[in-house]
C-alpha cells in the first residue's frame, strides 16, 4: 500500500496540469442537514473531473520508452479525458475504450484532447476486458482507472488540499465506483488526521463495493444500472478493496431518485453542475444516510461535472414535477367547439400557466365523440396544484395526472 510520501510526490508532479479547485462552505446543505458542509469542487477541475489527478501521475511516472509505445485506458468518460489530456501533455498517443452507451459529451471531450476513441461493450467491465486485449495485441501501456498505486496516489492529493484549507474536518464523504479515489484520500487523510472519518457512497444500482465491504470479501454484481455512470462498476478490485477495508469507516448507498434530486438541488441552490457520480455525497446528506453529530465539519467531494445534457434535461423535468412546479394532466373532453376554451378558462382562473398542450381524438380507449387533451402546466407549489384540482373537479372535468 502507498503512504502519504507517494501522495506528496504525486502533488509535485501534478503541479503543471492541475487546478487547485475551490473547497468552500455549502450554506444550503449545511442549513438543511445541521452539519457544516464544505464542497471540494472537482467538477471545476481541468477536464471536469478529479480523474485527471491519477491519470497524470501515472503517465508522469512512466519511462520515456513506455510513453513512446502509447497508452490505453478503459473508461465511462472521466478517466478517459484524464488519460487523453495527460498523454497529450507528454507527447504520447492515447487510445480510449469506452462503453457503447457513453454520453456524447464525454466521447467528444476525449476526442478534443487528442484521444483515439474505441466504443466497445455494454458497460465499463466489458470495455475494460476489450482494452486489456487491445493493449496486449498492440503493445500499449494500460492505464488502470483505479487499481494502480500511482493512480491512487494522484487521487489522494485531493485530501491534502482539503485538509490544508480546513484542518479540523470531522469527515470526508467520497463517491465509490472502483475505489481509487476513496483509497487515495483515505491514505492521505488518515495520515494527517488519524481520527477523521471516511465515508463512501455507492449508487444502489452499482453497490458491489458496499456489499463487499460489509461481507469482508469480494462480491461482484451480476449487473449494474444507475444514472451515476461514473461509478457504475460491476466487479470489485482486490487492490482498492484492501485499502477500503483497512481505512474506510462506513459505506452507504443512494438510489437514482435521490441522486437526481441532489443534481437538481446543486443546480438550483449552489449554482453547480455536477454529474451523477459527483452528486452521490450530497444525496447521502440530503436523505439522512450520514450518521454524525450535528455541527460536524464534513468535506464532500463533488467528483465531476461531465453530465450529458440529455440526462440533465430529464432530471430537471422530473424534478419540477416532483417539487410541484410542473403538473401534467390528461383531460377527457367532449370533442366539440368550446370544450377546450372552457378548460383553458378554468385553468386561467387559478393562474395555471399552460406551457404545452396536445389534442388526441384517435386513442383506442376513447368513447366516440370524446378527445384527450394532454396539458403541461407551470405551477407554484403543492397548494397551487390543489387549487387547480379543486377547480377542475368543481367544473366537472374528468382527468388523470401523469408523472
């Protein structure tokens, strides 16, 4: 296992490439949870993720002859960009194997940094297997995204920065996918402050590390499914499992609904765009997964901000519905002149703003002479929506609410 010595050495190597990201107080989360919460904003890092740290440190430690061969990595996106950025810095060719469903934002991000993208496999683990075989066939140096001591040392530099700025942190909350980040920060943080608590967060749809941690043995998942694609890892690495078993205090999990809520909360309240993997720590706090004394100082790592805009739009849409700021109705009307006007006047009388409307008279479930009107409304909260329901009921409208 590495020590803080290797992490300090990594920090010196990273100086030419790294932005020292803000580590700042998060007032809204603090007020809501009763903790003193600080965000380490690696979503603002060069390449948009902490992964640059480990990738750069690893490639920096390669010999010139190895760098001349070229490097290859497998990644859902953030490690890919870190490797491509770092390889370009050292004048090396990079090849990145990414799952076929990788968001276009991340694919284009890798290409813009000079990486040669190979789309292969349904998930990270299949891409990983292909990258290993490709590396062997073409004599390339494989840069593992987490199960490598030099990668782990690079990730550990995060904790050095956090504890330099706030030396009396009680806990650090970190996302867990493969475990490279939490392994590195655990080594650094425990060396500097032995009593600090390290809390990991898995996505419920990719919780192999949590299950392994509590079973005290490796337990791989049969499949993974989560919007937090950056931590969607199916198989547990023995290398990081050993670090985590020795140094991490607790691992909790959050589901996709909670992750989506945290993403939307960060956009609205903190003005931060954070991807699913980067939001799991905030999700754990917002949904009471963390058991610490009130007033505790907690550092939360926002590990990346490379979220696909299509996914972001879906999260925003669903979030507006859940928070009672958007209402989706399917109203059955008699298909004759004036029916739609009557509905519009009823909605207008309670200040419901129609933002989308669709008229369907051909659905098989309709009686002859009826039509469905699907209406999306902007609303001002739960009380306003209750007023809308009351008005529709008072006027005899038949309707269904859609999620």
